[in-house]
């Protein structure tokens, strides 16, 4: 997922823009600021393998989208019950871990295999 597509998806997820746009430039700028902050936090924890300007890997795009949506929810005053759902799915560094944080850690684990591999016996 490209950074632009990620930001658009976040605006749709929090209800700030309809699916397909339009995406107000100041809203995109606010989401960009939150993405920079989130990327830095994830980088400090060793949870990103891509540069901030690169595409988010497919296995990580869902969790990053959920985390970024929750990070933006407070800025836009997202109401209940959507806010609680976003917090459950996408908070970062909370106890217990959110679904997105668990998925992201699992996707980036050294021994993680995203698809089963057929074993060949000789």
C-alpha cells in the first residue's frame, strides 16, 4: 500500500472522507504528521522494515492502517462506538496489545511464514 493510499484509507476509516474521495489537503497533512510519528515509534521498536516514503508491505498494511486510524481518531473527535473499536483494533503500546500490534509483530517475526509450504521428502 502506498503512503498516499494509506492516508486516504485512514480518512475513510475514521469517517472523515467518503470512499473514493475527495480528500481535503489539510486532512491529508494531519494524517501525514501522525504517520511520521507512528513510523518513528514503530521504527524505535523494530516493527518497520520499510522507509517512510516506501510502500507498506502487504502483510503489514492492515495493522499499520488500524494503528494510524486510531492515532488520528483523537484529532478528529471520532465518537463512540467507532472510537472504542479503533482503540481495540489499533492502539500501540497499550496493555493488552491491540489486534493490529499483535498482527504486526507476528508478520515481522523472524520465523513467520505467511503461507504454508509443502514439505518435500527424499
